[in-house]
């Protein structure tokens, strides 16, 4: 069990995280927050790259920074932008990382081949990575994170750069692999989280807002999401009144999906069941969705 | 314009490059001030030139001798006073004093200082006395033969060398007819001021500038690849043509660095050593004859003209090195490798003359490079060494290399523009 | 160990090795080869060399008074042969020169240049060399006296010791020593530049390449920093050993093997050292110096590599280091490592100081790395 206790992190005078308390048991956790909310900072602390300014992170009751090597041995990490040597082949690269992870030579080789097959790169495993596409590189990255069969797998935007087919493959892979481990992944792509994560963690204003199952989180706005059709000239006044979630043109009118906290819905409103995306848009409504991930 | 400003900022905000410039300037100041001890003796010449003019002719010589005799008389009055001795020349006086500490103590510092100044006048007179004889007994063609056998030149190469030295001989005769040699200057055989300025200082400065422009050019040319921005930058409207902006900015930065380093160094030099009254002295004067070979400039140049030409050539060499690095960077795409590639190119070019056949004129061709140029700034625009004696040596190098590098740069850029960028 | 091996593999990238070889090639042919191709360097150096060989054969490693008397006898005999030569030579007869003494007193005129430079008569060249050696031997006191004047108390003690123990009679030519020190100086430069070139990217390459995130979250974690430093030291050892191997193989061409066991303190060498070393011992001492200095440079370069923001910065910061190596380290701490010109223990202290300082600096850097946020 991975426990985060009163964690905070400052960069100089800037506070990136404040009083974070979390508990992870085996399962897949989706970290959902707009850019700049502190997702990457949290992940970098869990991976020991950043030191907390306050609080602690415990694995099986022991401080991860004190455990050091013992802890990192159980760790798999795919950074958002990860480095690789252009002149290495995926095989060479995986063997190099395997050495850093302390895998035995023979075991490492078998494992590397196994993983390269799993991510569908077995045909190019001895080609230099110089000419690989973004998706191929990303798959190498996923493979390297799995090398040591980690107990804690941290994936920062793992599906970035993958095409829909690859993304499906990745989801299945993760479901397979996620038994008996803690998987924490961050993504912008809400549908990814929806399909894989057992629990969703939402960060707002440097603090944890929700940590719950998807169903429970969606329930937060149950009965408040509607769809309706609005004439074009009324759209702007309508949007001032209600928070719009999505809009599309349909047969000369605007079809709007929106949130209303009014008790009595209008008769033209069609209630729909809320999705995670609806919750996301509702929660981060007032935030400026800009900025870096740092 | 603003693209260039942004590129220029990359250079200016690099503390390393600024630090290097400061370090080099500090080193040069040290180099200049290391010679400060000759300063006092040099000012004697300034005073003499002030009174007598620098041109050595009969009238001047007469005045000079009068002046010297006056001074000697004054000195003898002092010595007579103190030790009841008189001397025929200052040399004898100093020989006595040097061997006799008690005698030395008789005179005050000021007196000895003054006598030392008269001594310098005496040395000048001695030098002038020997001048005509020195030139008359100097055999340029014999020197040529020694050089030819030293380097083992044969056949057409030896012929070329001989004809070059003959041409230099013509120029020497012309120089003597003009009386360019008959001018006062710091005594080269004692102070070596020409070597100090043009060999020691200009060479060091040239190398510093070379290191700097290579670093700056390699830095700015490979900036995008090393900051992972090539995809973005090279797909903009200006696109890959931005390398031309980069080249211009590298050149501009090189020129600024040159101005700073050379400027401050020369200002320090001329503040320490006064050239008052000597700026217009012909460079090919007798006193610049420092060792076995007189200084023979191909043209009748004054010191200041020679200095300006050297400064201009230093700037141009910096620009040529910028262009070389520009081309290397296009191929290496890595500032580290570019720097060493430049060093290796430098070394290889210096090695080429060694492997050339000694009987073919190609051996001279292999010496026509800017790398050879910066090795010997003290012989720029003059005839001396067998491989650099050509009258238009410097101009040819600048012209041919400038043209070749321009074409090479164009072709490399063309290649770069058609290249795949990953 | 496997991790260190991986780091060493990354240091010895093929492209880098090729460039390193080119650098060595160029430095060799521009500078170093001179001391191989021109040894002994013309005359009378060649004659000095030959006569030393003769002395070695006749008298063994030392030359005592008796042997010196014999040496002078040989000289007289040679003079006699020179006299005969002059009496038979036409030009000499023309000039009215019939004895070697007369030949010597006329200095460099037509006859002199004819015999020495046109005919290149070995006998006359060798006589000149013998004279200078006899002169060296006979003016021992003067040499000591001059040296004494320029020396301080500690140095004088050592000079007294050398004189007292009669250590000046070794047969060891100064040209062999000068040739070796000149050669090893150039070799040092090549080796140190190779180390700098190969090691500069060691931390920078991965830093610029975003590799740290992955490396530092693996089992080895930030300890990789130390492994890299160890890799740098091992790579340095490999570079030094291989280059020294090649350069000493080349050096054997100079044929100085017979002097290896000669004591280097000698009146013919005219240098006093702190220890009574043989030539081979001195060579070993310089080699130890090269290894230690190489490790110090490796640590400094690693430090620079871990701090510099880009390659240009590593080069720029190393330019003063190269200058310092060239002007201070190589001459004072390697070429003339045991010469009395510096206080007895100054070199040892310098080496110790350099090693300690570079280790401390790397230690500080490591402690910072250990606690640093990897943003």
C-alpha cells in the first residue's frame, strides 16, 4: 500500500501541491486534472525525482526516500517526455534500462523480447530508434516501464502519440498487467480513464478534490445534465444562464449539452446520464485551461 | 531584422561566451603588462623624435650628434665633479660602473637614469653608423638558397622560390632608394617591439578570436538541434533560411568579440608604450630588423597603415573561420563535434605541406590557407619565409578562401534545405 | 558492475573513438613525431650519443678517475688521427693548417665549414663532442658552484649529498633525458586532450537527452552518478594505458634502452634530482604522474560535464584547464617531476592536493545531486 500523507511541494515561493493525502492499493488510478494542476509534480514525487517540501510518502509503512533502492526496484515509470539514445535499437535500450533496474543479463533479455512482442515491436527490435514514429517510441517507453514487473507503475500521459488501434491495445495490456499492482496514470483523454481506471483522482487548487470510483464521481452531478436544442440567436443568452458542456449544430439549431442546478427542468430539456467529461468540465469550469504541466 | 535580434540574444545571454571574452581580455592585459619594464627606455625615442624628427638624413644626424655631444658633456661634468673622471662614451662609463659597486653608489638614481638615456642615444648612433653596411652585406639570394636547401625544394618549386626572392630583392632596392629604412624606431634587436605587437599579441588575439567565433558559430548554428526545437523553427515562414540569419549573427557577434578583445588589448598596449611621433614611420625601417632578416614590406607602408591592415586582416580571418564553422555545423548538427571538427581540420591543413612533393609548385598552394595566416601575423604584408613570401599572399588567401567558402556555404545550405529533419 | 560497463560503453562510442584517434594522429604528426624522427637531432648531438655508447661499453655505468684518464687518452689518440687527416688534406695544406690545435683556433672559416659541413668528417665532429664531455667532467666544481649560487638551503643540502656520495660520475647523456621529457610532454598533451574529449559528454549527454528521469527512478537510481564517475575513472585508465602502450612502442625506436639502468644524476646530464633514480625509475615515476594527473583531469571534466548547461560551455570552461595543464601541470608535475628546482615534497603535496580537491568537489556535487529535485 502506498500512502501519501500531508504532502506539499513548493518551488521557491510557488506552491505546487498542498496537503495531499492519498492511499493507493492494487488497482488502476486515473489522475485527472487540467495542465498545471500538479499532476506531474505528484508523479515525480512518487517516483522520487522530486523531494517533498512537507509530509511524507510511505510504501508499506516506510518512507520511500529512506527505502531508496528497495523502493525503486518495485517502480516502473514512463515520463511524459522520456529520453532515449537515437543510435540504440529498442533491444539495446531495454537492456540498458534493465541493467539500471538491476535485472540479470539473461532474464533481462528474455523479458525485453517478451515485452517488445507485447507492444508489437518485435519486427524492429534491432533497428535504430532514430527513425521511429512517435507511437513506436511511446511503445518502447511503455515496455521499459514494465521491464522489472513493477509493483507500482506510474504512467504520465501514456497514450499520447498512440493511434486509436494502439490505444485499445494499450488499454487491454494495462488491464492484464494491472492485477496485483498499483497503477497510477495521468491523461487528458477522459475516455482512457473511463475505460481503465478503477478510481479517479481529481486535483484542484493544489489539493485533492475527489478520489472515488467513476460511478460515484459521476453521481455528483446526476440529474443535472441535460441536452436541448436552442435557436442560434438565443445561444449566447442561454449560455450565460447555464454552463454549456458541449455544443453541436443540428438541423438549423444548436444542440447543447449543459448543466442546470434548477430544481424544475424545462419541458424541452432531455435529461441524460452524466459522463466523466461532464464532471471534469463542471469542476474545472472556472480554471484557465492553459499552461504547462510543471 | 527581429529574427536576427532574437538570434543575437542567444549569444549575448550565454554567460560562457561573455566569460570567455573577459578571460581572454584579462590574459591579454597580463601579456601586455608583462613587458612594462622596457617602457621607460622606449620613451627616450619619443623625446628624440620630438626634437629631431624620425627621418634619418644628414641634417638630422648632425643635430643628433650635437645633441649627443651636449649630453655627453653634461655627463662628464657630473662624473668629473664626483670622481674626477671623464669618459669618451657612455658605454665605457657603464662598463666601469657595472664592475664597481662603490662607483655605482656615487651616483644618484636620477643621474644614472639620465646617463642611461644618453646611453640609448649612443646605441642609436652606433646602429645608424652600421646601417648602410648592414644592408650592403645582406645577401637575399644567399638566404633564399639556404631556405631552399633547408626545405629540400627542387625543380619548379625551387625556381618559384628563387624568383620570389628576386622580386623581394627588387622591392628591397626600391625601399633603399626611397630611404624607407632610414627612419627612427624602437630598436628591434633590443626591444623586439614589432614581434611583441604583431607576433605575440596579434597571434594570441587571432587564436582567441578563432576559438570564440568557432564556439559562437557552433553554438548558434546547432542551437535548435540541441534544444529540440528544429521541427518548430525550421517549419516557420522563415524556415530553414534562418541559417542565413544565424550566419550573419555569428559573423556580427564575431566582429563584436574581435572589437572588444583587439580594441581593449591595443588600447592597453598603446597606453603602456607610447608611439607618439612614430605613427607615420615607414614599417620597413632599419630598426625593425630584429634578427637575421630585415623587415621588407611589399608596399611603402607607415606603421599606422600596417597596423590598420593587420587589424582588418584579423577581422577578416575571424569571418573566414565563422564561415568554415558554418559549413561544418550544417554537416555535424552538433556543437561539440563541430568544435573538434574545426580543430582537426586546422591540424590536417597544417600537415598537408609536409606530404607535398618538394619539386612541385603545389607545395606553395598548400600554404595558402587562413590557418597558416594566423600562425604568423608578424610577417603579414612582408616578404620573408619561403612559403609566405608571395607579394599578394594575404590578399589571395582572403579572396580565394572567401569565394570558396561562399560557394561552399551556399551549397551546404542548399543541401540543408533539402535535408530531412527528424 | 554491469551498469558501470554500460556507462563505459557509452563513453567509447565509435564516432568518438574515431575523432579521438584523429586528434592523436594530428598531434603526433604536428609535434610528437619530431622527437622520434630527429633523435639524435643532427650534429653534434649524434656524436654525443655515439660517444656515450662507447663510454658505456668501455667503462660501465660510471666513469671513475682512472677511466676518465683513459677517456682522455683516447681523445689524444683521436687528436693524433685528426692531425694526420689535416696533413693529408689538400685544402688544409693550402691553408697551412697541419695540427688539430691550429684547426680549432681558427674558428669557423672555409676549412672548418669544408671539413665539418661539406665532408662531414666523423672524426672532427666526435672530437668536438669529446672535448665538451671532458670539459664537463673537469669543471664539475664550477657546475656545482654555479648551481649552489641559485639554490636555497634545502637544495644545497641535496647538492652536498650528491657530491658527497660521489653520484655525478654516472654515464648518462642529457640529450637522452631531454628527448624523453620533450616526448613525454607531447604524449601527455595528447592523452589529456583525449580524456577531456571523451569524458566531456559523460553527464551532459544524458542530461540533455532527458534520460535522468528514467535513470533516477530505476533501481540504481541516483547512485548512477557515482557509477558514471567510476566509469570515467576506468575509461581514463583504459585511454591512458592504451595510448601509453602505443606511444612507448614508438619510443623504442629511439634506442635509448642501454641507458635505462643508468643513474640520471650525472655531470654529463647537468641536472640534480631529489632522489637517486635510474632512467627507468624516472620513466616509471612520470608514468605514475600521468595516471594520477589523468584521474584528476577525469574528475574535473566529469564535474564540468555535470554542471555545464551545454557542450559549448564544457569546451569553454575547459580551455583554461587545457592552458593550465600545458603551462603548469605537464612541465612541473610530470616532465621534471623529481628535479630540485621545486621543494622536495612540493610535487607530492601538489598531487595529493589535486586528488583531494577533485574528490571533494565531486563529493559535494554528488551530495547535491542526491538531494536535488529533478524537474
